[in-house]
C-alpha cells in the first residue's frame, strides 16, 4: 500500500524543518514475487522494474520489513537480513528513501500477532534482551559492511500490545516491553 508523509512534521539534525515530501510504499513482497516469476509492466505495457514504475507514480520512499529467521521456502521465505540489505541497496540505487522495519519475528507481526522468533520463544527476559541487542547490532553492522544504510529505522510493527509476546507483552510486562524497545533502539 502507499502512504504519504509530509516531513515538515520532522526536523533534521540541525533542527531545521525538512522540505521533502515522502510518498511511500511497502515493497517487502517484491523479492518473493520476483522469485515466483512475476514481471511488472508500466501503464504503456512495457516491462519495467517495479521501482521505476513506482517512481513514475511519485513514490520516493520504500518500506522494507525484515524477519529474524524466515522460512527457506521460495514462496514465503523472504525478508532475511541478506535479502533485506540487498533490497535496501537496490532501492537506494533507484534514488528512493528507505524505512527499514524490524519485525522481531520470523514472519509478519501486527496488532493481533506479536510472536517472537522461534529461536527466542523460550528465552527469559534477560536472554531476550541479549538476543535483541545482538540481532539489531549485527544487522546494523552488516549494513555498514555492505556500505548501505536505510534513511529511517522502525523498531517493531503495530506494537500496540507489545513485542515478542509473552515476554514483551504490554498488558503483562510493560517494563519488559520498554526494555526490549530501548535495547533495539540502542
């Protein structure tokens, strides 16, 4: 889906209002569709890279989700660290801003579902803090090594009820939810 964000709500490091208007789309599904053989055509019926097509509609920002240990299935096993870093690079080369969204799961997390990665499911809070730190820090280091960086980083997705349930559940452990978010942010 496409979403628009007017950046005058935000300021840059110097404290000045940003002047760029971002119109974005989440294309995390793109590697999956391309792996399944999908091709994309512009409004004139000419085969084109989907990022080029989106830019033609004014999209200048892309959101990409990432999963900790996604399935290896060609149909559903996408959004790994390496694939996401490659997508960030591809989107940046296309001249687009990128929002990297850490889902903190092995698949999609949303309002009604905040499952931790399977490898973290039986961890204590302190173990999960370490896993969270190692995952985000390792991911950021891998991006630095690849000489690519997103424009923005999003910690979690639709975390109204918390993250990595039950350890980071807002209703049961709000202090632990805060700790996990702060660890990811740090």
